[in-house]
């Protein structure tokens, strides 16, 4: 895989998310369909709900002490970052995304919560080793050109005992020919999807333990799953 090819795909991904404006009504319907509680969505900034482009609700059963450091990898417009930040009394959420225009949506809100957008590549995260209690990621690992680098970075920034909670897309066997031959299939989140065993193997290679993949549901040609793991 050449650097040139990687840069072209990343440029296409950025172009796609630069124009991910969305409509608040559609965003509300999509998030509720994806498991976000309606009463929660109604309290969130409409511009963030409108630009939601994840593949499911991450936070069922997740509890916060209030002082955690949380990193949202591929945060997009920051809907999940915002939800976490509003649970923290004394913690910080870093929202990492390479598409500046997506981060601008959360950055343009009156931030009364501790949320810091960082425009960067999730394959090379500008945060210190062992700084995070929790890493979250919603539909972004599939877009990483090097899953190896992305999972290694997620693991590197987690404290010992820290956790990864993500939703992502996995495929079952080969995708249909119309997807495989579509040069844009990578940035529509299909071309980069791994099979479940490949995903678990990449995560284990990065050092993750107690990897679980659960809550499978159909998502276009692939499946959306919840991924949980612990660091070290
Ligand atoms: C499908 S969207 C999901 C956004 C957000 N997590 C959500 O649930 O709305 C994927 C996001 O990942 C970002 N992304 C893709 N590849 C990336 C990379 N290598 N580094 C940083 N961000 C990346 C895109 O810019 C986009 O905002």
C-alpha cells in the first residue's frame, strides 16, 4: 500500500465529512433508531445531532465517576464526546478527528463542558502515553487505513486498566462485487470493514485484553457491533 494511495483515500474521507451537514429531524430519527434515548437527544445541540454519522449508541450500561479522561477517536461533530462530557464533573474529553469542519461543529457551541477538539489522525494521536481512562470510537476504526496503527494508538493512550468502548462495522465474508469495484467504497465505511476474527486479531496484536464483540445488527451490506476491551 503506497503513501500516495493512503493520502488519496484520506482526502476522499475528509471531502465526504466536510459536507456532512445533515438535518436535525433526520439526525434525531437516525440517532433514536440507533438506540440513543430520545430524552437525551432532545437535550443535545441540534447541529451535533444532525451531523451524527455513527453506527449505534455506545453508552448503555456505562457508568462514569466524573473525573475520567476520555478520548473520542474519529469524533466527527462530537455528539458522543458531548454526551460523555456532560457526565463529567471534573474530567476531560478529547475529540480527535482529521476533518476540521466536523470538529468545528462542536467547537462552535458554547462549551460549558470540558471538551477539547483535536484535529489529528487517529493513526498518530498527539496525546501522551497512558493518559486516558476510556477511549471511545463510533464508526471510525473501519475508516483507518492502518488498523494496526489505529488500535496501537488507542492502546498506547489508555492507562493500565483503561477501557475501549466502540461501535464499528464488520463484514461477513466478501462484500458484493458492486461494492468491491466501487473506488469510493472505503469512504462509505464499507471498503475498510474487517471480519470479526480479523478485528479481534488486530486488537489483540495491539495489546488489548478481554475483547468482546456483541450486539450485532444489520447495517447496509455489513453489521454494526459493539466492541469492548481492556488495556493491559
Ligand atoms: C462515520 S464518521 C463517525 C463520526 C462520529 N464518531 C459519529 O458517531 O458521528 C467517521 C469520522 O472519522 C473521521 N476519520 C476517518 N478516518 C480518520 C483518521 N484516520 N483520523 C482521524 N479521523 C478520521 C472522519 O473524519 C469522520 O468524522
